[in-house]
């Protein structure tokens, strides 16, 4: 077992493990640590805790110190400088006529580096821009191209549910989301209804998918030929979470539809969704 303290550098960012270095820290406390990017200010997300060796990538970097009042003041100064750097960088991007959109600017705690995050349709040759910015700020400059999901996470917004985006409030990391999830959950495949503000499939499609995966093992899919107390019929509608199916008996001229619990029907031949439902709706990129 190894003692760790979990540190987060952004509101909904990943949690990184550090060695306590003899220090005790409560959740929410600020700390100063040395990272691959340099000296950083982080917030304790996990207080001193013993974890299994398999969960730790050795060697753990130690916490430098618990943040002081002076450190908090420095943090506020950096935030003000980031606003100025953002304005200046945007002006220089326009001057260099680069096809890129600046999303965010970030100073390392000790001011040894400024990171500029941007989005773009393709690759951008920003070498001259880096030289210009380095000449203005007199420090190391790093430009990082990010995706649309990271842009939404960084900027934040209100989702179609009326709440702040999951990615900008509590999601530590992005998980794969596919159109298959929307189909299995019986959702409309209308891109405007299953896409987030980033234009990709909504992250929340993944939240209940494990339940659907389990239920779909016992509920016959739409189009299945089944046998029940009333004879043989075809499944025309599935209520996955309720484990119920609607079965059609007879032809179109003499049709009867009845609902049954999935456990009360025997699958004779599994069905398959209509071909058009297998197609990925235009405008909904999968992740």
C-alpha cells in the first residue's frame, strides 16, 4: 500500500496522485506541486489515503507545500495576466491570418510558461506566431490544438437539459459514446436531440448504458419471432428498462397486439432493427 494525495488542477479535471511528503491535506486545500509542465497550483480532491500499489505509477512526485496566502495572491495575478494574454494572442492570430480559434490561455504557477489552447479545422503552421508571442511575453510559449469536446469542457455552457455541462462540472474524463447506445436506449436519432453543444453525441448516453446492456440480455429485440401463451408473434416494440415487449399476432387485416413481460415469452428467432435505423444520422460524429 502507498499513501497518496489526489490533486486536481481544473474544476472537472483528472485527479493526479502525489506523495504527501509528510504533509496532511484536507479536500479543498490548495497545494503547490512540481509537474511535467513546471510548478503548479492544485486543489486537493482526495485527502491522505492509502491505495494499492497497482493504482500508482511510481515514482510519485512529492507535494512541495501547502498553499500560503502569498500563493493564492499569485494565483489571482496569474488569472489577470491570462486575460491580457488572451486578448493579445487573439490580435496576433488575426495579424498572422491563421485559421484557428483561441479557446483559453493558461499560465503555469511560476510564470515560466504560457499555454494557449485553440481549435482549428486542420493542422496550423503557427511557428511565426510562437516567435511573436515569445517576443512579447518574454517566456516559453506553447500552443495546443484541442478538440470540440475539450473546448466545451474548458468554456462551459448550459446543456439541453437546462443544467451546466457535465464535462465542465464533474466529469474527470471523456468516455466513448456511440450511436449504438442511442438506438439501444430507444432515443430519437434526430441529431439535435442526441448531440451536445459540442456537436458530438451527449456524454450522458453512457451513464445508464450498463443497465441497458444487462437488460438487453433478457429482452428480445424488435422484430424477434417469439412464442407466448397466446401463440407465435413478432415483437414490434420494446420497453427495455421495464423488461416488457409488445407482440403482434396475425396479419395486417386481422392484427392483434398485446404486451407481455420479457420472461413470459420464448424467443424462436432473434430479430434485427430495420436497415435505416442502422445508419448513423448525418451530423452526429461518433467518439
